[in-house]
C-alpha cells in the first residue's frame, strides 16, 4: 500500500469551480495594553479587511515586508489567531457555521518558519509526526506517519526514534512537512517554510513541495519575503502592505508589470541576474509606518512617489486592471475616476 | 483513545535508538560525585528511619531516671542519653521518621497542587490566570516562616496541622514558577503547531506542555525541600508541631535546651541532623539543576 | 515615574485586602470557640449567647469581617485576651524590638554578603569562588535556631563572654545604646545574619559574574579603564537587583525572626507571637501577623519603587 492510498483527505464538496478557501473582510487588531490599570491603550491593525480566494490545486504566494500581516493572515487561516471580523469559507463551508475549528484544522495545515521551535524537543520524530493524525482520529496514524516520513525523504527506520536536536535544519523542515501531511490536509499554509534553509537545501525542499502538491492534489498558500522563491512555486501572487492587500495577480502578469507602486519598489529591491531586467525604480526608503496608527487613505501614501491629495483621503479599492481583469490592484493611479492627477495612466516610469 | 500511547511508542524492529532527555540527565547525575554523595546520605537517612525497628536500637520512648544525660560516648549509649534517660542514637534515628516525613511531604503535595494551578494559569491565561495569580500574590505577602507559624499557631500543634500549614506555604511559590515556565512554553511554535492539529487544550497540555515544564518546576520544588525541613523542625521546636514524647529532631532540640548548661553538646545533636539533611537536600537540588540543564 | 508609582500602589491594595482576609480567617480556622479562653467554664447557654452577641460572633462572616476591618481603620485591633491590653500597643512595642534585631542583622549580613559575593564573582571558578559558594550554601542550609543554640553553647555556656537571653541586663525590656544592652543584641543578630549572608552573597556572585563576563567589561578594559573603575561600573549595574534581594531579606528578617527570638528570649514580635499561640490569645496572634505581613508588603513596595528609580527599564514592565 503506497502512501497515496493511506492519505485520508476530507472529501471534495463543491467541485473544481468552487474555491478551496475564500476569506472576506478578514480583520485582526491586537490590543496594546498599558497605563495604570493595564487597559487597552491602542490596537495594532495587523490585518485589516483582507479578502482573497485560493482555487483548488493552485498555489497562492503572499509577499510583503515583515510586519505587513502575512503571518497573522496565515494564523487566521488555521484559527491559531481568532479573527475579529470577516469570514473564512473552506470548500463552501463557513467557519463557525457549518465548519468547526477542529474540522478546519483537519482540512488546513501549516508549516512554520522555525523548524526547530515547531518541534517539541521531548518528543521523538515519529511521535511528533503522528500526533496530529492521532488527534484527528485517522486510521493507523503511526503507519501513516512512517509512510509520510518516507515520502518526504526521511528513512523512518533511521529517524523515527530520534529527537529534533539530532537533525539538520533541512531534515527538521521535512519532518514538519511530514507532520502537516500526516493529517491529510487539502490546504497547506507554508509560512516562510524554506526561508531559514540553505539555498541548496531550499531548492530540494521546494522541489519536494511541488511533487507533494501533485501527488496529493494539494493547494498551497505560500508566504515568503523571497520573490524568486515565490515566483518559482506560485500560480498567483498576493502583495500585502500594512495589513491590507494592495495587489493580486497571476505570477507572469505581475512579473511583467507591477501595477502598484509598492509592488514595484518591492520587486526593484530584488537582486536580478539579468542586467537588462533591472528596474530603475529606487528601493523603498525607511521603515513602514506604525500599524497602531496607519496612514489615512491609501496606507502607502507616506512612502509613495506618486502620492497626491486623493491618496491621503480616499481608500483605494481593489479592482481588476482594464486590460486584464485577473490582475487586481488597489491604487488610485489605475482608477480613472479617482481624482488623482495621473489617474487611469497606470504607474509612471 | 489512540492518543494514550503518544509518548511511549515502541519501534517494531531494528531502530537506531537515540538518547532521550532523561537518560542524559541520569548519565550526568551519576558522574557528579558530590550530588551522588548527598543522594546517598539522604537515602541512608530515609532508609534507617524507615527500618529503624530492625536496626537493633534501644527503645526510643523508654527513659531511665538513673541513666539521664549520659555524655556522648558513654558505655552502652554511643550518643549519650537525653533529659529523661532515653537513648539519643535511637531517638535521632527514629526522629528521622517524623522529621523527614513532615519535612518532605508538604513539598511533594505542593508540587502537584502548584503544578496543576500554575500550568492551568499559564496555559489558559485570561481571567483564570488573573484569579489564580492574584491569590498567589496575597500569600507572597507573608514571609514563609511567618505564614507557617501563623497557620500552625491558629490550628494548634499536631502532625496533620503541620503538614497542612507547610503545604499551604509551598503551594504559592511553586504555582508562580509553574505559571512562569508554562506561559513561556505556551508562546513557543510547537504549541501552535500542536494546536493547529486540532488537539484539545488538555491533549496539548498533556503531550506537549507537561514534558517541557515539569523539570524546571521539579528542580525548583527540590530547592524548597531544605527550607521545608528547617521549617517543619522549627514548628516542632516552637512547640506547635509534633507533640511529645514522639522523637522528632526539632522537638528534641526544644526539650534539650533545658539542659544546655549540663550537657551542652548533647543538646545540639538533633540540630546536627537537621543541618546535615538540609545541606544535602540543597546540594542535591543544585546537582539536579545542572544535570537537568535548568537555568535560574 | 509618577505613573509607575501610582500603578504600583494600586497593585498593593488588593494584596493588602487579601492579607487582611487571611488574617481574619486565621481566627476562623482555629479549632474550638474563640471565646472559650475568656468564658467562665460554668457559663449557661444564655450567657454564652449574650457573650457571642457582644463580640459580634453571631453575625455572618462577611459582616464580622466588615466590623473587624472597620475597627482596624480606627486603629482598634481588639484587646489581648491574656493581658487585657490593646493589641495595637502590644504589637508595636514588640515590633520595635524586632526591627532593631532585624536591622542589626542586616547591618552585619549585607556588607559581608556583598563582599563575599563580589569576591566570588570576580574570581569566578577559582578556589575563592568555591569557598564562598560552599559558605553560602552552608549559610542557607543551616537551621538558624540551632545555630543560635550552638553560639549560646560556645559564647555563653563555655566561654561565658555573652549573655544568652533577653534584650538587656536584668530582663530589661527597653533598649538603650550601651554595652550592657548591645551585648545582648550580638548573638541573636549574628545568628539571624547567617541566612541573608548566604543569599546575598549568592545573588551578588551571580550578578557580578554575569556582568563581568559581558562584552562591555572587555570594552572598558580596552579603553584603558582601571580595575577599580571597572568594578565600580559592575557595582552600579548590579545595584538594582541586589537592592531588591536585600529589601526582601530585610522583610524576611523581621517576619522570620520568631524562632531566633524564641531561642534568645528576645522580647520582639516573634516572642509575642509564640506567647499568643500558647495562651490561645487569638486577637493578639491575628494582630501580630497582620502588622508583620503589612510591613512586609510595604517593604516590597519600597523596594520596587527604589529599584525602578535606579533602573528606569523596570518601569516599563
């Protein structure tokens, strides 16, 4: 019996046309306590009104600076952080209505960045990998765990009874992948899952992830700050800035044209091997503004070269580009009616 | 449920067995001579107290008017006799029974109670945490000696009352440490990963929290045993612990004070036992701390 | 700083409330009737009921507590059953003596503890360090009531140099700064100092060792600073932590001196407490515990505030 036969995912309910996961208006503010009585003084607007969907079998890459809300979004998707507002719909079932948190976690799994910190130092590798499958009451959890270890390239006879500190970073991250897959999820959220690895190991793990996606019919949400990695693995890319989505587009489309000035700066900061492919865009200066008190209107206006009065006042809506509806952007430059002096012209060179 | 074997899975056939945490701890302990020595002393004290009736000692309760206050080394009385002519050696060894029991038991009970309270407070957080930890704060407003004496004094002398008051004294500090360690572990990614698997809070605590918080709490609890010994004997010394004529080191120290001008060194003997026990307990705790890699 | 001060004081209030509840409950957990000690043995049921009503013992517990705390705020802690004198007067007289003993012990213990701790931290992993560590472990392991007896055996019984009991010649209860009285203070103060010497030297050793091993000490040496200057820097950085440990120890000395006071018949709060226990004088027991605990709470507050003043980083937590 191969590992594919032991995989026990939740059944597909809505057919291929229904997105696997759809979130709308997702919001999470973290309270900041202080003062004499320790009352809430302010709120960090970590994620503010984020909406997107992930189709069955695709990989959505999420990029942005650190602190933009990528990781909070990831944790919201699996219920590790409780949402303030918004809706999470998994294969047609809304969380909290027809879908319990435990069932959501049956369908969605996560691989974290720090491969060491995510493994309990007192448990053997096999215990860690089999834990979730046991909790979820899957058949033969240990057998499944051993097969999954084997599948990700860890010989169960050699590694099953070892402890995390005896493994290399790459091996540990394979353990984490095996652990997530041992629960037979349909969606895997990879939060900077390869960022801490050496380049050579990173490539191996990325190839493994691609193979696994095909073999088990997985859907990925891939969070990373490394654009090259995201391009390699993703079908679509979502760009976040200060807790909001500023651009979503198919990977080739966004590679060809970054419609949002922020995306453009982000891409220009990326080292390129091709001298002809370098943008002239100056890289972003300074740190992002404080998410406790984000700028009004378009949150990027404080760092945007093209900001005008309207950017300070009106919040731009996320909408499709005129010539390519799949390429969505939230910028007044692309909205002919926005009142921006250069509205409708796209981002100037 | 299938989870029952989560921490004790045995491999079917040939495996590369690697060392777990506890075998490493045992290994380091065995190679620490001072700690092993203290362990031997404590073990000897406990064993001799438990098996005292089989050691061929004199009757620790039987006095003799003519054999009162024999000096140390007197023929037939290797450690002399007390103010009622009872054999000191027998009384010191029998005395270990009550002294060690009242000196160690409260920490054992407090270890369980404090761990449960502290782990709950640390893992659940929120209002539960506030209620438990603010109550603990109140007990911290009393120096431990004062609290033990206050409760024992109000309850009156007696073995059970001593156990109760000392247990109450040691629950708050253990709870505080357990809470601190647990809230630290609670923030770690592997707890998030475990929660993300859909496990209930109880399962996460049982499989992932307890194993990682118990050794620091345990080491801290062992560091309290010495204080508890001194306090337990101290209560008897004050006359609010064990009642006469039971042999108990603190109580013996108390009754022998009346003969301090007659046979001074004899009257200090029970204190030597308390001191040696307490010193060994402290050194043992330090040894455990380094063997278990627990930082302060 | 002011906001920290206010916040810290506000935090003390619930603790003080809890302390008062525990002290109130102490009398409730005591076996038997609190009135047995003062009630005639042949009292009739009506007389008992009348007495009960007179002391408010027929009311529900929360009401009794409210009455008790109300009287407390007016400085009325009830009357001692044994002596008939007001509890407050008895307690404050005794606390003065205990304070004298505690402060004397601190004056002996802190400089010695700091010195030994520095020595050990500075000469870390040498024989000096090991000797100090052994000494401090011995210090915290020794049952100090036994040590008191041993010192009495040596200095009073065998050598006859110092008195073994009381606070002054001829059972004097009032203190005076003369040799006759100081002689009485010496043994109990030294005995009481042993545990804090162990604890303070341990703390200071860790602090000094940690700070000396930090990079900035290397930087100071590199800048050509002298050994003495480096030591001074170390001292200032460790001051805040050391101070808090010492403040707590002073509190422990006052609250924990009961056993030593018993050994030396020192007429302090501990002595009062043990008398109260044996005479089942519950109002006196309650009052003494309450005052000692509140003193300890106040001590903690002062330590925290002083510590925050020295090291402003603390204010943020």
